[in-house]
């Protein structure tokens, strides 16, 4: 059985997908970009500001699913420019710290939705 996760604390899906799906003790979060949940506008002009908003959005989706960043098991980071790796890592590390950070892949892509600089998706455990 799968359950759709939806929260007003994160941007609404801008296509035929869910913010997240919870199933089998896991939550699969769709990629988050730097959209303000209320206005739908891009937040931040540089990758650091955008990544902060991405992580706020991702955290809100995880919370709505009954999870949080400490329970993340796998993330994928999509960068418009690989030169932004260190800046994104600095922000990302504030949210995914501790002895067991999630597994992760980071890739540079030619284009992201709304021409943002970073997108992050996540799979996390639900419950204790």
C-alpha cells in the first residue's frame, strides 16, 4: 500500500507527481527546488540561498511523512554547475550530520526546473 504525502509547508507539485510517497516503512520524497511554498517564486540568487530553501522544503515534506533528515538513507543532489559542490555541501551538512549521514549521489545536469541551481531528493525511514 502506498500513501500520498502532501503539505502546504512545501511547494505544491508542479506536475503529475506527489511531494512524497510513504510505503513499507520508507518515504520517497520528490526532488525539491528553491520555491517558496506560499508564493511559488524562486528563493535565492546564489546556490547557497537556494540550497537553504531546498532543505527547508525537503524537511517539511519529511515531517509531513512522519520522518526527518536524521532518518534519511539516500539522497540525490542535482547541480546545474559542479563548481557549486562545496557550497551545497556546506548547507547540506547542516541538515544531514551525525555519525550516519545518508548515502548520496551528486550529479551535474544541463538544466533544472525553473532554471534553479540545485535540486535534492531523498529516501528516508518513517517511524522509530
